[in-house]
C-alpha cells in the first residue's frame, strides 16, 4: 500500500514555565493512501496533539512528518499554511460554520479554499443534505451542522481529512449518520481519514486502530473488515 504520510520519531513537549510536559514521546506511524485510521486513547493521552502535529496545526519538538517524502515539520509558517489550505481538511467537535450563510454557501466557502474544481451539489448530496441546501445553520440539527462541516472540508477535495472527536457533541443516532457520511466520502472520493475519538465502537469503522497512552502509541491493530457505522456499538 502506498504511504501518504510517514510520522518518524516525533516528540512534543509543551513548556509550562520551567517544566516541560511531554505530550508525545517517540511516536512513529505510516498512514496509507485511502485508509481510515482511528486513533483511540484516554483523555490526555496525546490524541489531539498527534493530530495537530501531523496536520501542521502545531509544531513537533523533534522528529519528522513526511508527506510523500517531504518533511513538512521544517516548513515555515506561511508555507505550512499554504500546504494545509491546499491539501488538508479538518472536522472538529464544534462545527465552526458561518451562521449568516446557508448550507450551499458554507460549502462554497470551503471549495474556494482549494484549487480543485468540485461539484458542490454532489458533495451536499454525499453527506445527505440535499433537502437542506438553502437552510441557515440555526435551522439545522447538530448532526446536520456537522455534515455541513464535512461537506465544507470535502469541497476542497483534500487528500487527508483530520477529524477530532467528530461525533463528540452528538447522540448515537446522529453520530452514526455523521460517521456514515465520512465513510461514504472515503469510498467515493478516496479521501484518507484520520479520526480521533475516545469511543471504542467507532474504531470498528476503520481499517486500522491506533491506541495511545501517555503520549505513546501502544498498539496498532489491523481491522480486517470495516463495520457499517449503523452496526457499531456506541460508547
Ligand atoms: N497547549 C498546551 N499546553 C500545555 N500542555 C498541553 C497543551 N495541549 C495539551 N497539553 C497536554 O498534553 C497532553 C495531551 O493532550 P491532548 O490534548 O493531546 O490529549 P487528548 O488525548 O486529545 O485528550 P482528550 O481525549 O481529553 O481530548 C495532556 O497532558 C495535556 O494537558
Ligand atoms: Mg483531544
């Protein structure tokens, strides 16, 4: 399988006054093109930190982050921002949508960030929001809003989507619908997905499960067949 990202011996230390706190300690991992990786681990184990350094939102203290062989950890801020804008998509627990724009317009804003020419209607359809295209954010449920943010991220056709607790604010039924949208995007568009969660059921929708504890990867497990999000146990 083709390696899209290689994380090599990454360390992250947060400096708090005189003491350093080690959030990541010698983390190495390869991300394959087109796969869904789910990162699991208890609170404080370093999941978000790992996601942030892989996606260039934060800096490593030591180590390499290679995208197709290029070490982005060495990029200066401007170049890093450009790289992120062009290649990466983000989904967070909170949706960060533009309230004064409707669904279609929010997705359009996402498209304007990327270079790829995309069919906005088709993307809105992929996340199942065709009926809601003209609605404003306050007219949508939490799950629908999260699907708008997925559509917005997909609209620039990113090579990788980073999802930090994408269902953290959602109930089981809505959360599963959102996960289905992510899996469908992966299947239809080939988008590589890295999903962080502390819900172990979600791990079953992925191809590989990475377990973290105390800033280290403690296990990487292959999932032979992905489970349909509708069928996973919740929590
Ligand atoms: N900006 C920061 N400054 C100092 N310490 C930080 C900072 N961000 C995170 N940490 C520390 O790094 C460790 C890892 O935090 P991280 O946010 O990566 O955990 P997490 O696995 O995402 O947890 P959660 O499941 O609660 O979101 C924690 O001990 C946290 O307190
Ligand atoms: Mg976190």
